[in-house]
């Protein structure tokens, strides 16, 4: 299953690179350049922090945990139960992919913002992310 954001931040021209890595057992993330020169400060900070925490819990280096540009094995989606539906979906998917032993690969994709507006609610979505971490530690 391929996911791509609807805000025109993902270049469909990268699709062949995703499919070239596909073997049915890999989750493939379109990784943007996480750089203050091209990424707004708030997105840069939240993405770096979330990526670090998710890397620790999934036991894999994740450079762009918040990218919605992903190729997800359907077998994985059948195996796990996802509980989230908001912006914390990306995090939950990575936590559970790492725990299930799925390989996580990256495909470099262009970082495109073009004055697009983020629909992330910093307070509510940060709270959801903290809830994800809490579940990993205590539940």
C-alpha cells in the first residue's frame, strides 16, 4: 500500500524508487532533507525529536519519521492492529514495524513546501505522540 500526502509535498516521480526496493517485507519511507534551510523550524524540531525517539523504540535509524510518503507491506497491515487515525499514525506504524522485525528502508525524496500550510495541531498531536511513547513503556 502506498501513502502520499495530499498537500503536494511529495513528488510522484519518486515512485519507481519505492517499487525498486519493494520485496513485500520492507516498509519504505520517502525521506526528506531534514535541514533548516528547506524545512520550517517547528517541523524541523518536531521531526528530529520524534525521529530520534522512534529510532530508539523501533531499534532502527529513522531519519524522517513524520513523512507520509510510504510503501507499506500489506502483509504487515494484516499482522498488526493499528489504533490511531491522526498524525500519530506514522509513529505507531514505525513503532510496530520495528517491534515486528520489519526492515525499514528509506528513499530520498525532494523536500517541497511552497508555502503549504501544516494541519498539525502542535499541542494535540504532541500529546498523541507522548501517549504513543507511554504505551511503549508502560503498557
